[in-house]
C-alpha cells in the first residue's frame, strides 16, 4: 500500500469521504490522519529492533586519526574493525584526553565516532538500524511519508493492521466506539505477529505495546 492508499483506507474506516488525488487532502481531518500515520510508523520503526531496518555502512578511518564523522542515520548495532567487534563506551573523555586505551572500544561525542588512532588506514564496518521509515517512488529511503507514492518500510503484510487500524484507534480514542475493539485487536495482533516472525533473534520474546494518548 502506498501513502495515498493508506490514507484512503483510514478515511473509509472513519466514515470520511475518500479522495482520488493527493492534492485533495486539504481538510483538517486529512491532516490529522496523515500526522497519525507518520507518528505510528516512526514509533514502530524507531523504537524496536526489527530486522527489516538493518543496514550496513563502511567508513574509512585515516591513519593517525582518532575521530570520524558519524554519518550513520540510525542506531548502531555493531561496529567492526579488522573483523573484530568494537564495543561502545560512554566514557568519551578518555578518547578526548588521549588516554591509553587497550580494549576494542569506541565512543561518540558531538556527532563524531571516537577511536584510538591506528598506524594505517582502517575500514570501519557498521551495522545499524535505520531511522528511515519510508521509501519514495524511486526506492530511496526517507524519514517520513510525504507523497502519494511513498511506501512504508514496514512489511506490506502488516501495513494495514498497523498503520490503518492504529491510526483509526488513535483518532477515535474511544473504547465505546463501534469499531474500536476491532481496530485494537488487529493492531495488537499485527505487532505480536511481527515480533514472532521477523524479530532479529529467536530469543527476542514477543510482547504487545499499545500506544495510546
């Protein structure tokens, strides 16, 4: 489902008139639907370790340098140099003060990754969870759904249950509403299914998180 299709499905569920053109989405209820779709997409993608968000980036740390611009648009899961994994250390001051560091560790300060300097250029291989939540029409990733042909990173199978029913549930926010129980059930089932089917690790136990205002 693309962004326009998701919006129209929400409008239909909420008993609003659907639109045939993205430019027709100019009413307050349209803006509310668009805002909640993006809010839920960001909550789902940015606060869980889904395998479909995993990306890889290779950077070069020059000889004798101890700092590298952090261009990673997301949360670093693992970092490797010479096939050794380096662990994150919060004590960035040790690097800034050029203290002797023996462990395979790195830190971060002012959007720079910090390392002990090497005597030769090193490739820094990084695996991370992207902050992006959508693709544009050309398949390029982006941080929000904006245009009709944009599509979510959330796997297609779960899009309707999570983004459509989650949005409707947020907008109505009334357990007495005729469809609220259905929306809630479908949304919760989708989150649970995603956790059990596409979690990174088999030991990553599924649980349900219901976002409410």
